[in-house]
């Protein structure tokens, strides 16, 4: 705890404000509209102690998901692990620092943005994260820098078999007209029980282009709460792609605010919920300014006794004219014991806008299955092929080929797991 | 744009046509709400003991409940103790013919254009007029009685058919269902009762006209419609209220029960006073409407045209319990000036092969806020359930809002559920197209809006469709820029 004391005054203030907020609201309950279908009592009841230091399998986990040809930033139990990171090919215009060091050294942008991009009033878990505000990684891209090398953040959590909690944090500040691709992978030791409460804040400058990929493959017994919040300035482009196959309870809150004219964003995701998993995704798109566009596709595959929640909110503020927003939510139910709650929400306060949302729930097309089986594929192969195609629309958005390969491989592994459970 | 703004100003000044007050001597009980008031209402209506007990149970449940605030509307606090819960025209004697109806009340209905007079009866509409809280006269009853159809006020049903009322009241909307349903169950004054016996197709449209007249009275009517095996009925409900500066609460409960093979079609044209253009006054329309398709192959259709009320908050719903049962919901909701509407439906699929259709059209103008909120729930055993939902919003002006909150909850793999929503405004190019062909701007807008609502209007019975179209025109005149 020595490091906590050394933190600059502004860090301590934000930490205290967040701690106070969390003390006031506590863990959310199902009587709150935003948490109606997701009961986080198992997290609250477990009283996970804060992880300290590393754990035995951290480095092997990190190397298991390494993406060749990219910069690697490792976060172990919420702390930036320089020793497990690979920053040898640091491109021009990129500055990377552990948040603790960066805050102490007064790195640009940290004081301005850290714990400021999201609203602790509306996100209790983000408040809990900020109450432990200490370390993590900060990525600052200089104005005009076009970063070819992808940046891969690997977030591992574990306590050598003991349940622990970690609150990792990422801050990305992309300067005007810069371009960067960033991926974050969440991974833990198989069947470990832990609570990972991550926050990522992204500031997209004027005309900047930021791609942000999330691969959630936590331990199947883990509790995974993640919050990504992005502010996009005029003509900025932000794309988020999220793939989820792990954790016992997952809750993703992804919020994008289009704060300047001509901004564009994509918010796509695929999740696989099987066994008794609960996959909850809450997205929020804030069209605060005119002439912005947004595209959102979320796809879910549900099997076993899984439960999934999709809540997609689009707000078009007053005078945000010429907004063009499109949201699609599709879910495939492979089992009668699975449940999907799909709640798209449009709130529109301007008249010259194009907003559509569509939600559809169905099962695999029997005719397509028959067609493939008639051509010699087994039922499982046919199913996997159709599921792969179902996810394809979102997978196509992955602009790091090595990462795509890795995510697809994990997708098929997870599908095989599902067979084991339901057979 | 400036001429358009001028037009808006001009036409926004269009007065509420139905804003007149009838001076009838009324029997109003003092304001306030407690167990004694509930007892007083019950005794004034000479109700049997079991109904009083039921009311008291509801009242006690209501006391423990909290007023809900999750809905997407804003309104000032309601003073439940500052409202009178019963107002009846003072003339008490039993009416046998229309000539006996108080001429003042008759004149009111004439102004409303309700076909209560003899010659208008020939238009084949049986009317049960609810004036404030007591049913004034029920027409056409004898003809219906020949077929075994019971169509009377709720109080009469309590007297004449207590076994039916006892069996069904609260069976779809329990007295503990929600805050306003509990309040209604405790203090409901009157309403309509319909029973269609086995195999009977009701030969005419049944109709009730509601009107809130007295000041400071809430209207808590209660409607119960039962269609026995193979029966079918179409029921119309229209509502108006005079102009008042303060807000009035209207918390009604409607219950529909469709047995095997039965069909119930429930149509509403709601034109309560919407408040003035500054948003002052107007009705709070907080209504619980729910139907149950109890038997196989039964069908319930809700059609509503909501143009009035300052705040509308209602979700006519269907519980699809019987196999192969069908639920439908067609809605047009218009909000202008400071009106707010949070409306939609719930389709709860429990039986196999159940189908539901939701078509909702929201039109927002001025500073109106229009919310569609609907739930589609497919239960675990509801195999081959099918739902199609479509909600479209039309925005007129840049200070209004259109919101959509659909909730889909699916627990069965064979379910096919689709939801689509779109938002648009009346395009300059569409208006230009019409104007260049010699169609005045106003007419062009009416035409476009009618086209937008066509899918819903064609579900309405003929006379109602015409009236609805007219109402829509009045509500929206000049609101386009």
C-alpha cells in the first residue's frame, strides 16, 4: 500500500470521490432497471480480497495469447507488469506508461482524462474500480501519428487458487488525426475463481481513428465486469469489437459518446453463452452532436442453461440533426433452457434523423443444416459452420489477422465445450 | 420556415373542441381517501359484502405500495387526498327510456355526437354511456338480451349477475397488480360489463363513451368483458373530458377474458383533454388493460388511437395461455404541445403455436414526448411461438422526442421473434411533391400522416376509423415546419 500514499493529490482525490460514491450506492441489485436481469449478489457475497502481486501462471497465460507482430502490454492483477510486456518495437508517436509511474511523472493527458471519461454516478462497478485507482496502462498517441504496429493489452488475473479481485484500468488518448489499433485480452487460469473489474477509457481526438478489440476468455468460474467508455471528437472514428466466451457472469458496459460533428462509430460484438453462464451486455450510444453515424451489431449464441441480456441504448440529443444510427441485435437459441432478454432502446430528441433498430431471436435454420449434412458434414460440423457464418459479420471487422485467427480458434474450442455440456 | 412557424402558431391555437362543462347537479362525496370513503362508495352503490371486502383488500394493498416512477414521463405529484372519488348525477331514479335522461346530459352527448338518440340507434351501435362515474343509460339492451348477451353497467352486473362478476373480476388484473390498478380496485365507481354466451356472435358493435365532467374527480371505471366458448364481440370505447386547469387522474382497469375459440376486439379512441399549449391542465391517463386468451384458438385484438391526455401511460396486454391463441396490438399515439405518452403492450406467450402482432405508430409534434414500451415474453413451453413487432415514429418539429423501449424475453428455441423500429420525419421532398401537384401543405401532411397510420386505422370499425382520422387531423394541424 506504500504506492497508494505516493500517488499525486489528484489521484487520491478521484479515488476518494469514487470510494464515497461506491459506499453510497453499493453493489447494484435487480430492482434497478439497469441490473434487472443480472444478479451480482454472488460477487458481493464472496467479498473477494484485493489481489496483491503476481501469481505462478501469469507469464504462461500471457504467452498463450500473445499476438505476433504487436506491442504487448501486460497487466497482472491490475498492475502494469513491465517485465512481462514487450515494448521492443515501440513505434514513433506512441508513449506507453504504467499509470502509477505516469501519474507520478506528470505524463500528458493523465490528469486530464484518467477516471474522467466515464460517469461514476451511473456505473457502480466503475466507481468501485476507481476507488482502487492506482495502476494500469496509459497509451498516448501523438497527433498525426499513424501507428502500424497493433498494441495488445493482456490482462491476467489470479491468486494461485485463492479467490481474488483485481481492478485493471486502461487509458487511451489518441491525438488529432492519429490512427491506432488496440486489442485487450482477458484471460485467467482454467476454473479459477476470481473477480475482474476492468475499466477502459478511450479519448478519440479530432479526425483520429481508433480500433478497439476485446477478447474475453476468462476462467469459466470467474466474474468479469468490464466497462469501456469512449469520447469521440469531431470527425473521429471509433470502432469497438467484443468477443466473449468466458466467465461465469459477464457484464460489459460499452458507452460511446459522439461529441463532435461528423464522428462515426461502430460497436459490434459476439458472445457465446453456454452452460450456466450469464452474458450481459449493455451498450450506450450518445449522439450528442449533428452529422454523426453509428453502426451496431450484437450477436449472441445461447446454449445449455445460459442467460443473456442485451440492452442497447441510443440517445439522439436535441439538435443532433442528420444523425444516422443503426442497431441490430440477433440471438440464436440452441437450447430450450436458455433465456435471452433483448432490450433495444431508442431515445430521440431531434427530428431530422435516421434511426433503426432491429432485434430477432431464432434457431438454426433446419434447411441449411439439412443441406450441409446432405453433403457429408456431420451435424456438429454443420452447426459449427453455420455458427461461424453467423459470427462472421462481426469477425470481419477484426483488422489484425493474427488476432482474428486466435479469436476464431478460441471460438471453435468454446463451441466444442458447449457440446460436452449439452450432449 | 417562418411561414411554417406561423402556421404552427395559428393552428396550435386550435381550441380543444370538447372542452365544455355540463351543469348537472351532482352527488359528489368530499375529497380524501380512507377506508370510510371506500365503504361509502360501496354503500352508495348498495354493493354486496364480498365486493366491499374485495375493495378494502385492494385499498390496504394500495396503502403499502409505492407510486411507480420508472416510466419515461414527467408529471407533478398527484394529491390522492385532494381528489373526490365519487361523482354521480344526482337524479337517482331508474331510467327506462332515453327520454328520461336529464336533458343537460343528453345535450352533452349530442355535442359529443354520440349516437344515443333513438334514430341514431339504427346505426347499429349499442351504447353504454358513462357520465363521470355512473352509467347513465344503456341502449339496445333488450335486443342483445334475446341472444343472451349481457351488456350493462358494472354496478348492474354486480346486482343482476353477481356470480359472473365474482368469478371474473380481478382474475386478469389482480387487485395487487400495480399501484393504479389497486387504487382502481378500491374505489372504482362504475364501468361496463359484457358477457357473450357460448357460440354467440354479437351482432353489433358495443360501445361505451366515457366523459369526466365534475371538477376534482378522478374517474375510476372498470370494464369486464367475457367471451365464452366460440363467442365473438367487438367493443368500442371513446373518451373525452372538459377543459380544466388542474390535472385530473383517470385510472381505469379493463379485463378481457376469451375462452376457447372466442374473439374479442377492443378498440379505443382516447381524446381526453390534453392540457393547453403551455402544458397546463389535462388528464393523467394511467390505465391497466389486460386480456387473457384462456382457451385454445382464442383471439384478442387491442386497437387504440391515443390523441388526448397530458400524460398517457398504458400497456394493453395479452396473456396467450391457450394453444394457437392470437394476440394483436395496433396503436397510434399522438403527442403535441407538452403531451407525453408512454404506451405499448405486453404479449405473454404461454401456450403452444401462439402468435402475436404489434404495430405501433407514434407521432410527436411540438414538444410532445412519445415512448413505445413493449414486452414480448416467450415462456419455456410456448413452442413455435411467433411474434412480429413493428414500431415506427414520426417526428414533426425539432423539439419533440420519440423513444422506443422494447423488451424481448425468450425461453424457447422454436420461438421466432422480430422487432423493428424506425424513426423518420415528414420529408421536405414529400411535401414538395404534393404541393407541386396542387395539394395544400396542410392536406399533404394529413395525407402523409394518414398513410403512416393506415395499418392501424384499417383495424378500427368503420365509424371509428373516420372519427380517428379526423381527430388526428385536429391534433396535428399546422404542426409541420
